């Protein structure tokens, strides 16, 4: 059996690179890019590369590294926008660019991998995309002929892989990677998790190992290209009003119950602590006329997330005394899984069902 696994990205590319080669690189923006293999390609110092990729990363990451070192001669892409160096080199005549509609680029890669020399599409007809290309009419519609794409080397990134090269991609990080894996004369994959052959469910495999020649387990930065968050009230960086209310509520309360909750907040992760302060104290406990049932349900939500089983059981009993039903309590706990994870929710449901059983009530969840 051929050994496909390599200890690192640099050794995985050994003997595969040469000046003037054509390289496919998977990814969309910075999502699902083979970042370790790209760095190894940069370090190989190979030059005059033609790169087939949706875009070219950003200025200092992903394929942007190869633009910075002037190792890329030509880009076959569908998007330029996030890389200023890409734009500068193209406008200065230092970089060739073959622009493609994004769907056409994906289909050209798929066609190349499937052994299809060319195909007709209506996309681009009547625009510069069709300049110099063959046109044909079908059913009174004009189509443009696009050719399939192949590469000397395809670099792809997968979530899981095995030692025979079978690959599983994860969600949007799949993007161009499966098509490119089929369209390279040689395909090298980097994976987040590498397992022995036979451990992947065959029904879950996206790319069969027959298409993959080498595999390496990588270490990933997974940089976010554009991070967009909701502006905070009161300007950038300012705490929302309800967060301020929550902090004030914690400071002014002296009851043993709230002292225990304050201790829980201090023990929580930053995100969970903020949720507890902002939502429970700054919102729920600050509402005028809030009844005891609603307060107890809020406490159950917080304690379930924190995993405080003993206090949780006390508040479940108190919520039942205040008129809450087992179904209402169960629904509150299930919502915890959205921010605290399923294990916390399962543990809380177990505690709740113990209370329901002790009190002779029907369980809230099957």
C-alpha cells in the first residue's frame, strides 16, 4: 500500500513544485484554505506560478503571501476585493488575471476533474467575459464555450481525513475543495484530524482517497477575514445599558442567593458571565412587576448553564411551587444548549427529571 501521510506541509510538497507550474488552491475568502500548504509553497521559492483559486486571500495571509513575494505570475479567479496587493499588481501590469463568474469557475474546475474538455453556458454572454470565446446558439439562446481547468498540483483543506486520503469537509469550508481535489495531476490535502483507514463512515466521505496523493495534519490559525459585530449601545466598546444595570444589580444585592450567583458569575467563562450579568440581572431581574415564576425560570437557565446541580434542583422545586410546569422548565433548560452546549443541558435535564420523579410529576422531556 502506498504511504500517503507526511509529517508536515513542507515534506508533503517535496518533489512536486517547479517554476511555471499551475496550482489550484481551495477555499473561499479565508474559509477552508490550505494555509499550511500555502506557506510551504511560499517557502519552496518556486516562481511564475499560475494559481487557480476563487480569490487570493488577504495581504499577509493565505495566497496573499505568494503575491507579496512575487511568486505568482497569473491568477485565475472570480474575486479580487480583499487583497490590496492583488489589486495593485494587476493595475500595475505585474500580474495577469483571468476573471471568471464564480459559478463558471466552479464548473470549469469540476469539468476538468471529470475529464470534460469544455461546456456551454449563458453566463457572460454579451460581456467581456465572452470576448474571444466561441459562441453557439441552442434553442434560440446564445451560449459561450468555457474550457475545463486542470492543475499540476491541487492543494485542498479538509476537516477530517484518513491515512488513505479519504476526506470529509465541514460546512462552508467545503466550497471549492472537493472539485479541486479531482482536478489536480497531484492532490495534497491538509486536515484538522487524521484518523486510521476505516474509521470514517463511508457514507460521510466527500472525496474518495483515489483522488488524493498525499495527506498532512495541519495546525490552523483560521483567521477571520471580515469580523462584523453588532455595534454596542453608547458607541464602540461601550457596555449595553442592560449590562450596566446587571452590574449595578449585582453590586446592590446582599442576599445569600445572589451572593452564590455572583460567585457563579466569577467562575464562568467570559461569554457566559456576560450573558448572566446582561440577561439575568440586567434584563430579567430588572423588569418591573416580574413574578416569582419568571425569576425562578431565569435562575434555572443560569444554573443549568453553569452546571450547579444542587442549586439547580432547589430552584426547580421553587419554580414548581411558583406555578411553573415541568414542560416549561424543560423548555428553559433545552435553550441552554444554544450557548452552554448539549452536555450542560443534558445534565440539567437529568437533575430536573429527578426532581419531577421525587415529586411524582410527569417528566418534561422524553
